[in-house]
């Protein structure tokens, strides 16, 4: 059992409430998911930065 932070309640009036949730997964599965998420975020950020750089070059 692993405790992770997750969404407990998502209400449009009061907002989102976070808390710890017990998960039956192994720690290694969570670490692999985190590394996959980090690589996806890095790819999106690189693409966005490339697009912004090209726009600045066009505007010169």
C-alpha cells in the first residue's frame, strides 16, 4: 500500500480538495508513470519554446 496525493472532491462551487489516498500499486509502477509524465511535459515545453522562438524571429 502506497499513499499518494489525489483529488478527494471536485466541486464547482467550493473547488478541488486534495488529500492522501491509499493505492495498491507498487512504487516502481508509480515511478515509471512519473518518468513518462516528466518526459511528456518536457516534450511539450520544448515544442512550445521552439514555436515562440520562431514567432520572435518572424517579428524581427
